[in-house]
């Protein structure tokens, strides 16, 4: 059976999330917001007693997300996505503009997603990168 472009991209995203050299097989949540030429992504790994924020250092992930978003009909595009990877299998939930309160902070929605998928665990963030250390991407 031939897979669709969206299915191929979802598989690619899972593979890229598992490319994490330190935590390849840990349960993972990718929370992303997209718009024209804009991708905001947050990756969290479930380490059992805590959640670890991981920076996306691979621009292929950003391109795959943007390609997935652009594969949708322009009038039916989602604006946020939750991609949960566990035991080599993934689940995806799409959120459309009319389902999102524009007044609500995206960080609150992201935290709700974390709690829904991984429970009430502390979140560990790495130190901030200096400006010259931050990756730059062309989309």
C-alpha cells in the first residue's frame, strides 16, 4: 500500500525525534505551531521522574513540519500539532485556528499538552544559549 506524503512526513518526523543521541527511545512530545514560513517547535523527553526540554538542532525537523503543514489544503490547515512518540509508535493531534483561543498564551496550551500526555512532572530546561551559539535556520 502506497503511503501519502503526509504519512511519509509523519514517519520522517518520528525518525528525526529518535535521532536524539542522548535520549533516542524516551517518550517524546513535539509541540509545534505553524504559519506561513514560521515554525515554533518544543520537544520534551519523559525521563520518568521529570520532563526534559530538548532543543531542536536539526533543521530537517523544521522543514518536515513545514512540509507537513503545506501538504494540507490551504483552507483546511491546522495551526498547532501535538506529536507523541512512545515505544516506536506515534500519535498526532492537530488543532485548527477555530479551536484555539487567540487570547490564550501558547505556553499554557503547551503545558496542558505535557500534563495530558506525561502527567504532573517537573520540567527541566537547559541553560539558555548565547546569541552566537543559537542555530539559525532558513525556511
